[in-house]
């Protein structure tokens, strides 16, 4: 049984990146893996994403008692073997809501190292348009020492036929996850 954390960022539902996440999750659950999913873009206003940089002078930001990231998401991430980052492409980058969760890794950078990862991105444009986001995510995977088990950069998300193919690929990646990591 593998512990998997899925973090999604899009505020759009039903959405194209949500479809990739759903299919991945469906595949991953076939093998009795333990899946925790946090849809950052779909949280209400009661779950603000505060930036916590305790080590950085001048960045004193309070974390409320009910902070879900601190209380639930980070503990799940710490024990996860695989982290799945899912986003749509917004202005050549990832969704702000997912980035706000990633920024919270900072206090746990060291403990979060050496897992595996999957990146699922959807965007309206071409492969050329996803170049910047691809570089960003690859750098993040390298920095966190999270080798990839398969990434999808789904261009032309308006094209249902293409999107379904990418969704099937996400399902296959999910299904391939079993055993020790
Ligand atoms: C605010 C915003 C910014 C976007 N920026 C880009 C972009 O830079 N490049 C691109 O190809 N598509 C862009 N899109 C289109 C989305 O990436 C595309 O519609 C995607 O399928 C949305 O996925 P979702 O339904 O999971 O949010 C943008 C859409 C929105 C709403």
C-alpha cells in the first residue's frame, strides 16, 4: 500500500485538470493505495492560505488555530510516498491556490525531501505554451528530490478527444502505482 497525496489547484469545477486528477485517483485506488486529496482551489473562504515563513525575518504571519494546511495537509504530505501536483495553466504558471500550498512546504523542506511525484497540468494552448510551467515543475521536482513517476502536460484542453486521451494516461499512471516507493 502506497500513501499518496493529491493536491489540486483549479477553482474551476467540473474542470479539465480536475478530470486528470479524478482519473489518476481512480487508477491509484484500484491497488488499495491510501489516497488523500486536497483541492486547494475549491476551498471556501474559511480556509485562508497563510504564508508561514518562520525562518524568514520580516515575514511574521499568524497561522489561525483552524489552519487546515498546518493541521491536515502537511502531516499527510510528511507521511506520503508520492505527491501528485495538479493544476491548470493560468498565465503560463500554475494555479495560485496550488502555489499557496507549495509555499507552505518551506518550513518542512528537509522533511519533505525524497518522495516520488506526478505532475498533471492542463492548458488551453500548445506544447510551446506549457514550456515555462514544465520548467518550473521540473525544477521543483529536482529541488524536492521527488523523481517523477510520469507527468502530463495536456495541451489543447478545449479538444475533448485529446483531453480524454490525456485523462486515460492519467488513469494509467495512477494504476501503475503499487508496492514500495
Ligand atoms: C485566469 C486564466 C488564465 C489562463 N491562462 C492560460 C495560459 O496562460 N495559457 C493557456 O494555454 N491557457 C490558459 N488558460 C486556459 C486554461 O488553462 C484552460 O482552460 C484549462 O483547461 C482550464 O483548466 P481547469 O478547468 O482545470 O481550470 C487560462 C484560463 C484562465 C481562467
